[in-house]
C-alpha cells in the first residue's frame, strides 16, 4: 500500500513524474499479486475480520495498472521505447478528456446519423457543437505528438456538423412554404463551414511549419556530416570545416563538402572529389 501511495503521488505530479511506464507496470503487477494473496488469506480467517482496506487497495492498483498499460500501448504505437516515462506520456501523448469524449461521441453519431430523422439530426448538431467548443477550449493542452491528428479530427467534426445542418435545412425547405431555409439555419451552416475551412487552414499551416523545421534540421545536420566517412555530429556542436574549393558561386553553401578531419578531406580528394570540386572544373 505504501508503494501504491508513492506511485500515485508521483503520477499525479504529471510531467514531473520520471518513472518509466515499464517499471510501473512490472513492479505494480508484483504488488498486485501480493495484495491478492493477502486478501485471500484474510478472507479465509474467521468472520469479523475486515478486508475493506485491502479491497480498496486492489481496486485502486488495478485501475492504475490499466492506465499504465494503456499509456504504454499508446507510446509503443508512436514508436517510443518501453522506458518512456509516465510524465512524458502525460505531457506529450495523453489526450485531454474533452478530446476523448468528442472522438467517442462523433464516431457513434456519424454511424447513427445515416438512419435518423431530421429532429434527431438537430439534436446531433447541437450536441456536436458542444463537443467541438469543449475541444477548442482545451487547445492549449493538446499533446505534442497528437496535435496534428486532433486537428484533422477537428476539421472532420466541423464538416460533419455542416453536413447535418444542410440536411436539416433541405428537409425543412421541403416541408415549409419558403423555398429556402430560415436565416438562423443558414447562419449555422455558414458558421460550421467557415470554421471547418479555418481549421483546415490552421492544420495545413501547422504541417507546413513542421516540414520547414525538419528541413532546417536536415540542413544543419548536413553541415555536421563528413562527406567522406559519414560521421555526423549533434546539433550542439559546431559545423565541420568545408572544402575551400567548393566555396564557389555555382554551389549552394549547404552543398559544400565538409570533413571531420584533415585525413578525411585528403582521402575524399583522392577518391574523386578532385574531379568534381568547382575549383578544379573552373580552372
């Protein structure tokens, strides 16, 4: 029970928890077996002996183990190691409760909406609007590894609401004297479509920024990669020295040959760089 209390306190500290999920699952499983054995012994004792504390501990530990195993599965699905910490999972992977609820609700509603009448679609649109606003309100807590996928879902949900509103409007226009939907319905349709377009634009902008960051990182690593032996230094270290002959207007800076040592530069020159270096071709 003492182990469980400490583990629970550490996990509730969110990103401050540096305990690995693998350790929590392995050690927690051992303690669960011990608690189950203790409970079986106590239960076999004469009547009057209480087992409530043990049962409460078993229930609590079982719930935490389920949570840790689910977290480990999500981390593994993203290609992370089994030593990923619980705090890292909470900060970068764990979905906010609002997103989880919205995902579950929209998955069900999308299937049911195909076979419901107009009055139910109006209720779907109203409830969907509530879920979307809840997800939007917690945008600052969207995890890093899930930001793009949440954004895609956000766009899809808005498009679904717009589709439902259009169906409601078209049905209403057939049932009333007016040829077109009422102003309030049209405003709701326009609002949903505009929001979906805006979200899609934000998602594309975010993806573009991500790609630009990857390109910049690749360029920076290229400056720290030896053109002969392929050794690559981390970004925290300075760029490798470059071939003076490649410093030519016909060669972009990022494509200059670079070397981790004088020996590699000489070897690369003899291996064929002397035939491709601009200083030689332009003589």
